[in-house]
C-alpha cells in the first residue's frame, strides 16, 4: 500500500490520511511504500525533495530537506510488526532523473546514507533504517537507473544480516514506456504494476494483461523469482479508470493467483483512498 500523498483529502478537505503506524496497527498488508521522494537530480546543489502531504512539514535547520521524526518512529513501530517499509522515488508529478551512470551511482550512495544503512548527519527519519527503495518512474528517461540499482545492491552487502529490497511501479502497458530498460536489466524483488488509468486496467477484462507481466517475470526479468503485484485503486476516486467493485476484484485476484506463479499480491493506491473507501480490512 502506498502512503503519504493523502490523495483522498484533495477532494474531501479534512478527511486526511492517518499516521503511518495506524495503518500498520490495522494490519493493512505486509508492505508500506512511503510516497514520494519526488525531486532529485544528484547535482549536490539541492537536497532531495520529500513530499508526504500533511504528515511532515518540518525541515532541517537552514535546509529544505524534510525532517520527519514522527514518520521515523512510525517506521520502527511498523517494522517491529513485521512490515516492510520502502521509500518510493519518482511519482507522476515529480522532477527527477540522471544524466549518466556516474551521477546515478553517486545518488545511490546518497540514498544509502540518508535512508538505509548509512550514517548521514541529515537523516529524514532519524535512526530508522528503511527496508528498501521503490522506483515509480513516470517521467524523464531511463538513463542511470540500472546502475543506481546495482550500486544500491553493492551497498546492501555492508549489512549482511539484514535484507533490503528494490521494487518498481510500472504502468500496465507492456513494455512500460519509462521504466522498460530498468525492468529488463535491474535486479528487482517486487513489481507493483498499475492496472488503472490505462486501457489494460482491471475494468477492461479483454485487455487486462497480467499474463504479459508474468511472461516478463519468468523469462526476461533479471530476477526470475520477482513477484508481480496487481496494483488497484483504493476507491472510485483514486484513479480515472480501473476501479472494480470488491466482489469482482476478489474474482480477478483469485483467478490471477491460481493461474500465475509470479503473482505476489495486491498493491493499493493509496492508503487514504482505501481507508475512507472502506473497501478492504487488510490490503498491501
């Protein structure tokens, strides 16, 4: 489940997302994705731009970098409950990308130091160590991202007793326009395919193409054991298209799970939509 953008409140002022740890207490799935780190270019002139809507508004002294101690505490609480907590880079409205592999490698080191196993003096979540990084690349080019993932995995080995993850969130048309080269060449653990806002969404059964993604996972992906998650809107207002009623969704999930070994579960956009939509008692 993606958390952080408070998208339900855009059309419903005052009906805000809950703190991260309250979704963990509700048992809303096994993976929580913090969204987003929405602007980055690794030029070392500007810190990364984090955006968690109403959930974090404070920054480090003399800096625009958010300092979210409350989220850091929530991350630790969720992890104690066995949840995986990732940070998503990108998003639909961000400004991001790399000029080359050198820049991407340098930025992977910065992400490691700030959010994962490193020791940066400015860690937005203080001492909390996230479980990995999600790439929701919906703009720019694919330059550098494969090297970015490679470098992250090199840094992962510095903490051998802990597992870190890398995921991606392509849109359902295959191959994905922005992240196709990343998907084919970077070692990913999970792929959260967005089956909404496109012709191949869940509301278009003749075009629903999980089979294509299963074929990619088992024959093309660098990790032949990658898990493919069915991304769904958390309510009718969460996406322009793709929403289906709960009974129909259950049918699609059961059929997909039974047919494709790569099926990993459901991904929901986003926590606020699912919460106020009250669709499911527990989703990922």
